[in-house]
């Protein structure tokens, strides 16, 4: 009986040894495969290391945060339908709350750019003609522009339809809107005198806004057009002499916001224009929230150490503003929170202006953002959850 026990122990030991050897061989083959692919694509060893480390997070549950990334290869980090979405120079990746890779899709775009809706992402090749629509788990459609036209800018609406602004051989630029199944052009407009700089689609899928820019009498000259897909003529055409109109957005189905370099414009009922000049301040950065808020960062007298965070409601009312005596790197807005990244810390606000406890930020932080109630920071080489600062930063008093 004792001999049988020893034999059984030996058999179990041998079986365990064989399993460990098989696992070692699989891991070795995996490493060799990743290294071979990286050499073919010209990837750096940091990409190989990150792929190897993150592989184990994609098997079963995720390995948790921090999540290692190759920052030199990242174009943008955002949130897609509750997942963290990363656009690389050669692929897109979605992470769940445990840092598990839900999926990874390769692309071959020379200059990848991104537009997001609540549950879909539009990746396009700026200066090229390719584009692709994805959700959190799959690639829904991949296509190219008509006649190989180069894409200037693009946007995706909450209904899933997309708008492409392209360079055109028959006009200066062209606006093309595709339906949500991407098998039909819902609207086409040729712009003969100006270059398209931004597009936006209404949440109800009925309207498109487009900003264009050119020169007139030796100065910058912009316009915003709003179109109903049922008609060829615009619902409205608004001029902005001396302003570079940088971006348009639908804050609701009846209001278009235009952010310019020296003013912000609200087109209520799609045509009634209300403008707010920045005065002695200059625009540092801005963002739009998914539910229609517009957030600006203005540098007073052009000083990066005297900045003003300002939030507008959907209808154009000033919801709140907060002065800063430190440099604001970036600002990010979810449907319930605004994340402000400075050189030293992260501030998080509710959309009504309530400031929550500040979070820590490293010197190499690039972006602060929220996913649900969780705050994250994207720093050089890593995406991680943030932690509260023990000593809260002091803010200057608002001016009367």
C-alpha cells in the first residue's frame, strides 16, 4: 500500500511537471511570436513588453490597474459605453473595469483620428480616405470616401450616422452624411469657397452643422451652416468675420454651439445667434460633455498661470466659472463630471460647479477623466485610478 502511495505521488508529480513544461513552452512561443510581429511592424521593445504584460490580463479576469501602455504610440484615450477606449497608431483597444482587454482591432491609417458617441467610435484617417465604425466588442463597418477624397474632419452622432468633411476635386470641400447602417448617403453638400473645419450631428439624427473657414479682405473669416437632411438649402448660415471657428456641437436638438478662437456662439432654434466674446482672454482649450455642456479654459491676458474654467449649459447660460492660478493642461467632461488636469493635481466638478476633493496627478500626466464615478489618469506609460490628495489645493477667490 505504501509503495502504491509513493507511485501515485510520483505519477502526480510527473503529471504536474508535464503541465508546467507545456505552459512554459506556450509562454515561450507567445513571446517569440510577439517579438517577431513587432519586428515586422517596426514596433519598439516597450510595445513588446506592454503586449506581453497585458496578455495575461486579457485571459480570464483583468489584472487590474495600473495598466501599462506605450505612450509614444497612443493617439487618444476616451470612454466608450463604460469601457476605457484607447486609440493607438496601429490599433484600437477597449478595457473593462478590471483592465481586461475586451477586444483589440488593428488599423492601417497613417494619421488616425477619433470621434465618439455614447456607444460607437468613428476612427478615420485624417489626410487619407479610410474610416471605420466600432462599438465596444466589434467592428461594425469599414469603408472609404467616394473618389478617394481626403478626410479633413469627421463626426458620429448618437443615432450612429456619420458626417465626413473631405477635400473635393469639384469643390473646395464636401460634406457627406451617411445613415446609421452606412449603406446610403443621407446628405451631400459641396462647399465651393471655404474649407470645412468641423461637423456635428443632432441627437435626433435630423440635422447636421458644419463650420467652414477661409479668408476675406485679408482676415480670417468663418461661417456655420445648419442643414436639415430633407432640404438642400441651409436652415441657417451665420457669418463670423475675424474669427476662426474651431468646432461645432449640438448642445440639444435645437441649439448649435460654435467655439471660436475669440468668441463662442449659440444658435438657438438653429438660427438665432447669441455671441459671447472672450474679451482680453484667449482660448486655451475646450471640450463638450455628452449631454450638451460646453467647457472652456480661458487664459486671462494670455497668461497660462491665470486661467478661468467656464461651463455653459445646453441653452448657453453660464453655469459656473472658477479661476486658477496654475496651468490647466487638459479638461475632460463626462455626462456628470468635469475633470481638470493641472501640473500638480486633478480637480473634479459636478456639472453645476460643485468641486469634489482633488486627486493626485504625476508630473507626466497627460489626461484626467472619469468613467462612471471612478477617476483615472493617463500618464506616460500607464493608465491608473487616481487617489485623493491628503492636502487639498487652495484656489484663488473668484473676481466680483
